[in-house]
C-alpha cells in the first residue's frame, strides 16, 4: 500500500520537479502517495511542520537554522528535530521596487514587504541593500507573507519594494517594476531552498523517505532535460497560471541554471550553506557566530536513495 507523504512548500517555479514527478507518476512508482500544499508564510509553514501536519518541508535553509537555534519568529518545541535531507535550489532572489523607484536611495523612509523580518531570505535583502549603500535605519521591513502576497502588496502600492523569486521576478520586470539587485550578483553561492523533514518521523518511515527522494530526483532529471523544455513550460503554466507566455522563457532560463535555480542531483551546496550562516551571524543571531552546518543535515536517506537502496 502506498505511503502518504504530505509536503508544504512556498509557491514558486522551484516546485516544478514536484509537478513533474506527480505528472509523470514518479512518486506513485516509488510507492508514495504524495500531496503538496503551498504556504502563505514561513511562520505558518514552520508551525505546521513542527506540529506534524506535514512530513516534508520545501523551505529556506535559513528557516531550519533559525528555528533549530531558537531564533525563529516563534519558539517551536520540536525544532531541533528538523533535518535537511536534500538540497533543492540556489534560488535567485531579487530586490524589486515600484516603477518610480529607480535606485536604492529611493527606498529611504519607505516600507519593504518581507515574508518574516528575521528569518528566511530577509537577510539576503538586508545585505543586498547594504551593498547598495543603505543601512537598516533607512527603511522599514514589514512581515507580509510568501512571494505572491508580497508581490501583490508592492504592485498595489502598499509597499515600495520586496524580495521575489521566479516567476514573480520576471512578472514584475515585465510589468515595469525595477530589479535593483539579484542574489546571484551579490554572493558566489547561496543555499536557498532545501528539503527538510523531522528526524523522528523519517527514521520511522525510512523507506517512504527514500522513495520520495527517488521520485523527486526523477522529476528533477525530467525538468532539467533540455528535450523537455517545451513540456516543462506547459506544465509550469498549467500549475501557475500567473506565468504568462511573455515571461515563461525568462522564468525557465533562471530556474534551469544551476547558478540561479535548481541544483543538479538535489545536492547541497556547502559554500552556500556557509553563506547562510554568515548572513544570520551578521544580521540575526544576537551576536552569536554560527559555524558548521552538520547538525542541521542528515544526508543518509539521500545517499541511500542515490545508491538504489
């Protein structure tokens, strides 16, 4: 009998390998009945993941670090049980602004929409703005939610700027909004998205976890195969109708690049993980220096799945 696995992810193009694995029957072939839910915010995602409402979280590596270290938006009693089991994406993060704000100086005194102000990708935005000459006192970050909510808040004029991932970066640029800086220009490597589970659940469901990983990796191979690009575009637009024909090629170009998108083989990026720890140490650790990422990861399920076990 198939094992049910419930996953929660942020809305965005990086979910394409999951869409492909579902569409092609890869999860089912591995004995996994896989269901994906998208989250309105990282706080909601981490709370539900902590409670056991979801078995797998496609999330930012910094979220795992933050809650594991007691630095999350709320204390979670099971957070030290969270483990990264696979990499997912470098994820290209972009600082976008309203059409009338052409440079970072135009953000002074303005509000910026974020998912959460002290976890996830917030530190990437702070660092990019610092590189552009702004200090934290020059603007006010506001917790709004996941990328669709943030993009809507900027599009509607509630906030002057935000951080986006694809497809929302390309959608915003097509609509005349400005891209001030991209994370791929700011950092040599950045571990954006990862796949996490709760260690206690995973050890009790090891075969299902390995089956999930095998199914996901098949979906990833399908997604990255140049022969499937047209089919991938069609699938992505079917799952995310906000992606219009005029931007889908730009979205795929970013998503399919290992520099700005999906990580081949679902591998983790050690240098990218160190970059996450460095940013948290600088902006959100209360003076603590975080070094070493081994305690946040358990690659045994991934390694076994890759070995065909």
